[in-house]
């Protein structure tokens, strides 16, 4: 497999696995949105995205130092 094929496969696996809306944070966002607390839902989403960025940055840093 070429590098391009690996990148496409990785992107598709990551995208399709993250689309599924399960987990406590997603249910909390849905619940708050359904009862009309849109600002709280957006705040939770921004917090979740911030942590995902931190996790990705940490993972890439560790992988970069190992390889």
C-alpha cells in the first residue's frame, strides 16, 4: 500500500468511527439542545473539541518522538 492509500484509509476509518453519536458528552449535548439550552450545548461542544485537539497534539508529539 502506498502512503496515499494509507492516508485515505486512515481518514475514512477515523471519520466513520467519529460520526456515531454515542457517549455521555453527546447525550448531554442532545439533552441540553432538546430542552432549549443551546448556549450550554455549544459550550460543551467547544470544550470537547478543545480536549480532542489536545489529545491529538499529544499523540502526534509522542509518535513523533518515538519514530
